[in-house]
């Protein structure tokens, strides 16, 4: 991936080329951008390709087997570039970061000798130190996969707002204590940690001051957020959203990814009360069978999930839901799978991700005896896909002729076209002359949806000449090894979902 070039102050001019490729979820996208921020003062500027980069970072994902294997094939492809650079008298440092690094540090060093540095998601504030160590001694490898006791966020430079971006990610929580039996996250990202609310608010205010209109709060289990509040009390996610909603100029708040068990009364109330909190929630259920949910250690039943959804929809009737599903978890019977289809039919989703269960070494499910045959997994995946695709198509089609507020984000691919987002993250295309783009980008305008193609909507402004009259107001190449169908945001923003 290419993290977006920043506009913040850089103390040193660009003298070296940095190429970062990001695999996986939005948390990794955020981390890659922060790594670029850490490296900018050392003279590293982002480059679009690895060809003669001075530093290549592969920011990896370990969530499923395919995601991890891609890293090794990309490392193989980098080797000739590294050799060519050495023949020309230069040096290309290759680093593997992220969750594969955390889980397989020693194996990477052994399998891919061209790699100079391997570091986990909790250590990248120490990048300058690692680079200078690598540079001092050719041949010396750096492996840093600690979970340091100090707060990584305290040691990172301020987040730099990317030029012209009106949407931003903001990590508020990391790690997970849930230990679902299929999932590597508690092992690769470590124990749950919440950033203090004051720090989050300060960062959000700075983003908004620099032109950001929509903030997506990130965390592997974001609604387990329990940060220290400025009032000396512990704040949950609902409380944090209320405080963020008070920031003038911030038009939209989103958060991802949530665990059903951590949806509390205050968060449900927040959905009913905070206009700026978008009515679009990713709430993974994974399975509709109580037997499988228990085996997965999900800590909720299908009925409890339905009840939470009912309560959320009572608080915010226009709430649209998306979810993740795993098919072929060890021991999943035809009846278990039928229970999943029933739950999907009853809930009605606006989009979803669905995956074949993939054995992750070290997780409890990997050693279960009743592994499901791959042909059965494929068949179930395709049945589930058909159902979820038809729900998503129905949801998108239901937008036609409706009036929706659209946050205008950027020029479209064609001249005289602007692209924005509906509250449900669908890309919305509008015919607007180029001359008006600068004034309109970053505003929220009411639009009538006139048609759709695929996941995109087409629209016309309700009132022409709305530029600047915003009533509420005032990218990356990502490699996704997702086997499910993309939800509107992931399709366009090129990412896969964080766990929970
Ligand atoms: N196999 C398949 N899918 C998985 N996920 C997490 N671990 C696995 C696994 N071992 C899926 C879950 C999670 C999403 C991010 O990835 O559905 O919510
Ligand atoms: Fe935690 Fe989500 Fe992984 Fe479960 S699936 S262990 S809640 S990150």
C-alpha cells in the first residue's frame, strides 16, 4: 500500500525513499501511516513502488493462512530489487512489520534471509533506533516483537493530516482479551488497551482543525473501550462519542470493529441520541448456531445477538448492520449452518464478510479433531454469499429515490464528477463542475439518489448551489486476502475488516 503523503511539518527534507505495503484491516492502514510519520523526520518520503526504495516495510496480517502466505511470496519478489540496488552501490533495507512479524518472527528470519528487520505492532515507535542498528552493522538483523510495558502512543509523533483528506482513522483501543478460539489477535496484538479519552479528544480536534470531517474510531474490539476520562472516571465508547460529537466542524463519527458482548446500554442510547454517529454498524456474529458460538468462545448466544440488534434498532430505526461470518468451523454440522442462514435471513444485513474457517497455529480451534472438509466449506460459503449478496443488493436498491446526506470527499475518476459517501458508506457519484469542487469537498449536502451500479450510487443535489452551505458544519493500495464479499466501504477503501 501507499500510505497517503502528509502535510504536517517535516523537520528534514526528503532524502530517502520509503515503500510501505499494507495487508489486512484498517488498524494496519492506520499503523502504516503512523510509521510514515515516525520516519519522515529521518528524511524518508513515501514512494509508490519498491523498485529502488531505501526502506521497504511489509505491514502484515496473520488473521487467515492466505494472508500470511502472501507475505512470503512478496518477499521473494523483492529480492531482485534488493540485489539490483546493492549492485548499484546502494542498500535496500527490508522490514516485516505487523501481525505475521509478531507471530512468526524467527521463521521469517529463517525463511527469508533478505529481511533485515522484523518488528511487531507494538514497537514501531522504536523504528529510528532499529534502522540505525541495522545500518551500523551490515548483516545484523533486528527482531523486536516485545509487548513493551510503556504506551506506544506516548512515543509516537502527532498524527499528520493527509493533504485534502476529509476522513481519518483514529485508533482508540488495541488488543483483545476475548480469546475467540479461532482468532490470533489476542496473541499478535496482545492484551486490551484503551487510550486516555483526553488524548483521543485532542487528536480528534487537531484532525478537525486540519479539515477532517469524519473520524472512524478504530480498535480490534473498539467497544470494549474503557479509557481514563478527563473527569477521573472511566469512559466507555458511548461517553467518548458524546464528547467527540461536541467538536465543532466534525460532521460524522463511526467506529469499528465491535463485539456484541460489549454493546452496553450507554452505547445503545448514544446511537439514538447522537446525530453525528452514523447509522451503520459492523457487528460480527460469526455464526448463528449456539453450539458453534459456544465452541468459538464468543460469549453470546444467537438470541442475545438478536436482542442487541433489536435494542439498537429501537434506538436508531434507520441503523444498517454488517457482520463477519465463518463457515466450516470445526464440528459445524448442516444444522449449525442452517441456523446461520436463518439468523442472516431474520436480521437482514446491508453487507458482510464471510470466510472459510482457516486453521491458525497456536489457537485452540486449530487442534480440534472435527475439521470440516474443504469442499463442504466452499459449498457453504457460496450459499451464504448468495444470501448476503442479495441482501446487500436489496439494501442498495432501497436507496433509489431517497434523499440522503452525502459527505463530499474527492473528485471522481471522470471530469466534472465528485464522489462522496452516504451515511451507510456507499460511494455516491454526483455530476458537479470541476470549478466547484474545492468549495464543495468536505461539505455534507442532501442528495436525491437517482440510480445505482454495483455498490455505487448516483445522485443529484436536492438544492443546486449548495456548495459551502453545509448545514451540519461549518488511499492506499491495500492488499486484502478477504474471501468474503466486500461491504461498500471496504470495496472502495480497499480494506478488510478488523476482528471482534
Ligand atoms: N478463519 C477464518 N476467519 C477468521 N477470522 C478471524 N480468524 C479467522 C480464522 N481463523 C475472521 C472473523 C473476524 C474477521 C476479521 O476475520 O470473521 O471477524
Ligand atoms: Fe478478539 Fe475479535 Fe479475535 Fe474474538 S474475533 S479474539 S473478539 S479480535
